[in-house]
C-alpha cells in the first residue's frame, strides 16, 4: 500500500491534485513502434463456433482472393486451404486473376514489342527464303497500311481525301476516296507485277504511265471502289514480295518501265514503298488516325533514291526552260558543281547533288550551295505535299542552284 501511495503521489501535483505532466513527453515514433509491436504480438482472431461446411468455404474463395472476407472468415478459409488441395488450387487461380483486374494498367502494347518478337523468332530460326534488303521497305509499308485498313468500316472506305502532287510549277490536287487510293496503289504496283511476269490487274493492254493507269482504273469502275479492293491489293503485294524473294539476286536489276522512264526492280520497290507510306499518311489523315514515318533505314533508302533521280529531273526541267542554264559541263563521271543537301532526322545524312549534268558526280569540294531539311519534310516535298517555298529550313549559297534543286525534287511527285 505504501508503494502504491508513493506512486500515486508521484503521478499527481501535491498543490493542485491534478495529474502531473511527464518531464519528457514520449517520442511519437517510439509510441508508434510500440503500437506496431503490440499489434504484431496480438494473436489472430479465434473464430467462434465450428468451421463452416466445405461448400460454404468454397463459395468464400472469391471474396478471400479479393481480401473481402471478415477476419473470422479469413481464418476459416485459410485453415481449410491447408487441408483441401482442390480448393487450394482454385484459390491460387483466383488470386492470380485478381492481379489482372488492376484498373490503372496501361493497355497499350510496348512500342518495341514487335521488334523484340521478330528478333527472337529470327534468332531461333532464320528465314529459309529471306526478303531482299531492297524489298524490305515495301514489305514493311504494305504491312503497315494493311494493318490500318483491316478494321475500317464502310464509312472509312468511302471517306473523301485530296491527293496532292506538284505539276510543272504549281501544286495540283484530285479528290478521291480511301478505296480509290488503294485501287490507285494496286494499279501502279501492277507495273512491277508485269516486270516479274505476273498478271497485270488492268490486263495486258494497260498503259504504262502511272497517271494513265490510275485514270483508266477509275473510269472502268462502274461504281466508286469499295472495301472489296482491299484483298486484291493485299494479295498482289504479298505475291510481289514472295516472287522477288524467290527470284534470287539477279532480279534486282530487272527493268520496270513507267512509260517515260524505267527503274531497276530494287529502286522500283523502294519507289512503291514511298508511295505506299505517303498515301497511307493521306488515308490516316482522312480518318483522323496517327501514322508515323517509316523506320530510319527505310526512310534513308527513300531519300537516297530521290537524290539519285533529281539530276535527271533537273536536266529535263532545264530542257523545258523551267531551270537555269548549265554553267560548267564536265566529262561524264567527273566531279561537277554540286548542292549539299543536309537531311536531319533518323533517315538523314549528307548528299551532294550534281547541278549541271546527270552524268557528273556530286562533290563536296565543288559545292556551291547548301540546303538543310528534316527527313520527313524532304519526303513531303518529293511527294508534292508541300511547296518548294515552304520546304527549306536553312539555305546558303547560290540561290538559282537552291531553287532548281527544290523544284526538281517537287517535280518527282505524280498522281
């Protein structure tokens, strides 16, 4: 009793009788730690009464997986899982399923998933008949466009759009539909099919000019093209890739006639890949859907082909009086006056374009002008989607040379 009285006196103020404040207030962290320790020492709740039947416990497994059982139910279920193997297996499956129900999970596929899957497949077993390197841009662009078209309904197939290109000195447009554009791609791809000995979709007597072929296809259609054009275009593109792959190396030099000019097959398929991307971009804009540029190596191959064609196009414009006269003709194969084209971006690089003759060689030492462009912007210029005046971000040097090259690049475009 004496000890109890002493403790009571120590806990109260002798003057007021009020409880005495401790000299040092307890640390909240220590108090929390003590509470946690007491909670850990607390025994699990002991369920009252006998355990429920097997059928009742099995019906609680879903609630248990979602952590929605009461403490007593949780104890009963977990005790039961140690004794019943079928219920334990089902409980594990339900717990795994709960992990897939997270509402904040991003449903977008990782951007590099396709590349990783393809790389893994190719590491395991190489393709028996690989697609030639020069045909891979066409393979990739037709696959991308096919993926865009796959889920289109009737409204999207009839969506209107404007085809754009550059003719003479002016931009030109033509109204079409998504289905009409796919028909246009199929008919021009028919030039490659004919060169490979395959059936021409327009028949043996079809014209060679891409513009004339497209006009002939549109005239022959008794009604506007519909989604039925999708399968013939896709089948033809698959057949072209398969035939080029099986034909071997020598087929790369096979001549493909475009009427007024011809390209070797390797360049013709890069040209068709370029057209497929540009018109895929047109279609995506018409249905308000994103459509990224090709991969860097494929974009670079397209730009490289365009720079090879600019000197001959410039010479043709000069003969028609649409370009400045040649200034310094040189022996074929010798370095001549050049324009330095600097292209930035994943498909970029440096090209030197001969100015006075297609037979001359572009040379850094004889560069008289420089133009800097973004890779996609340069391709939009070549497609006739932007004008030469809008194109160049940076220009330096001979103004006539710059104008001639930009207009020649735009003149590569066609319907």
